[in-house]
C-alpha cells in the first residue's frame, strides 16, 4: 500500500478523539432535555472526558513504550468505540457520564501513541510532511466539532454524535492492523502506577470541588472538603514523584522558569479559550433563538480562525521566540474573551463575533510553539516527559476551565435573578441545565434574558482575566532568546502528543 496509509490510520483516530472533545457542545441542551440532566451533569458530559484523557495520558504513553505503541493504539480505538456505543445507548445521565469516562481512557491510549507511531513510520522530509498533516488534522477537529455536532443533532438526534464513531473506529482499527508496524522503546521506563493514580485522584478531586462550588458555594463544607482532598492527593503525588526512579512527571523540570511558564500557558490556554462554550451554546440556542446547527455555525469563526492562524504561525513565524508567540497569543485570547463580555438582554449572536475572532487568532498564534518551547526548555533526555506534560496539562486545563467558569456562570446567574423571579436558585438550575428556552418563554419581562447575558459575561470576563494573567506569566518566566522551532517532535519522543 502507499506510504501515506500509516499516517491516514493515525490521523483517523486523532481526529475522532479530538472532535469528541467539543462535538457535544451544541448537543448538550438536547441531551439535558432528553435525559433530565442537572446542571452539574451537563458540565460533566464534557468535563469527565477531558479529565480522564488528561489524567491517563502520560501513563498511557509509558505503557505504550513497553507494550507496543500500535497495540495500545488499537486497544484504545476498540475501547473508544465500545464506550461510544454505550454513550449513544445511555438511558440516563449517570450511564452517559460513566461511558464518557471510559471514552476518555480510550482517547488517552490513542493520543499518547500518535506522535510515536508517526515518528516510527516516517523519516527525513516525509516526517516533516507527516507531522504537518497530523497537526492540520488536529486543528481541523476543533473547527469541525461544533458544526458537526449541530448538524448531527438536528438531523438525527444527539445520540448519533456518539454512534457515528463506530464505523470510523472500525475503519481505523482495520487500517492500523494492516499498514502500521509495531514499535517499542527498548529503554522504556517502568510504569509509575502510584503516580498515575495520585495524579488522577488530585485532578478529579479538584475538578469536582470547582464544579460543586457553583451550586454549594466556595466556602461550603463540600467544596472545601474536596479541595482539601485534592491538595492531599497532589502533595502525595509530589512526594512519590520526587522519590521515584522512574517518575510519571519529573518535577525537577519545574526548576527551569521557562518550563514553568510554558506549563502555565498549557494549563490556561484551552480552558480560557473554550471552557465557557457550553454556556455560550445554551445562550445561542435559547436567548438568541438559533438551532443546534446555527449555534455550531456561530462558533465556527473562532475555530476556523484558530486553525488558519495556527497554520500561518507555523509556516511563517517559526523563527519568532516562543515567549512572543505564546505570550501574545494568550493576551489575544484574553482580549477576545473580554470582548465577548458585552451581552445584554437584547443582544444577538453577532455581538460575539469580534470576541470570537480575537480568541481564535490568539489560540492559533500561541498553539504551534507550546510543545516545542517546553521541550527546548529541558535537557534532551527529558524531552518526552516535557511533551507529555504539555498535552496532559492542556486537557486538564480544559476540564478546570469548564468547572471554574461553570461555577462563575451559575453563581452570577442566581445573583442576577434574585429579586426578579420567585425562585432564583431553581430558575438558575433550569436555565443552566438546558431548559433556558422554556424558562424564558414562561417568564415575561426579560428578566431571564438579562440574567443569562449577565452570567455569560461574568464567565467570559473571568476567562479573559485568567488568560491575560497567564500571558504575563509567560513573558516573565520564558526568557530564552533562542526561538523554539515547532516542526516535529524530536525522534526520541515516545509519549508526546500535540
């Protein structure tokens, strides 16, 4: 078969798993109505997938180095397909959430192996071309997700956004087994099982605490208890990693200020740029009166510009120091999300377009150099660990962003409704739980529309402040004058993922 078939097999899986990060965005109102989901469940449909993907990514890479990258990739595809089937057939929200968690585990096994599989399949100029195509497929996934989700939901129903993964998975498995050769790392490290478990526990506890804060309050015993549990797990993770001869994440890398700055950027980028889109989608489909397809098309300019700016940055700005592209990109994300904080009760969807455009350009400018900058900031023997950490923190930041911005949104919504409706808490839960259109219809006077807009403004403004703070941190910490060249992952990298 042709030499590009291995790349096709790898890109199929990577595209599918990344589409599933945000394909549910515009389908969530239909899911909430169909399953009777609560506000917290609505968040977790997106959050649990990103959280499990982040928590298991580095461990899955270490497993693949020892057991075989192709084997782990295929197992991940099969697990992803079975979980997608369970999502599509889920009778209630708890089953859907459990299936989404398993889907995230399969995605971690796939994502952790893609770079190594491409590296093993190609060399020289072919490798550069392959990684260019792979990166383009990853970028396109972000743009296609909301529109595809809207099209499928409106035409076939929300369950089909999961069921359509099945034929793609079957094709990817068959192609992988036929055209992708097996590879291992002969010097693979032991799998740091305690590190994987403690990292997952810390991430899960903190994310759950941030989610609970929106309903129970930031000072409630439940919120503080889960935050404390997360802090204990994180401290235990640090203690284990510092003593382990084969750590999941070498914490000594954080001694380099440049590496710390890039990790802050990775953690902040996806969460601030995309973490609020759940609520934007709800607003577009209820207050702005768009359907699922319309909401996806309204979000498309941001994703499309992110893809275009990413390609142009990688093509023409590779010689620019990473601190400039990443720092300026985050500042643009901050300006764009602040630019979305302009909604009022009478606003239409077009009010978001300037902010969407700035945010998309900011993501596209920052994204191409992040992994290369992290690997440039560490010794050569730690390149794989650094690249894996970038990918894990990016997904974890998305999960944190959904949780934090969800808490801000819910709190602001309830405060804005106080005094205008009989049951502010119940109305806020109904609006945020996907029933906004019905609540708006039965509540005259514009109080709900005004509160909804105010709450979304609060969430996007919070995202903007965080993104700007992260951009400033990059300028302060990433001081290297040597530009980071973003083309391909270095050859020794086994577990890196873009």
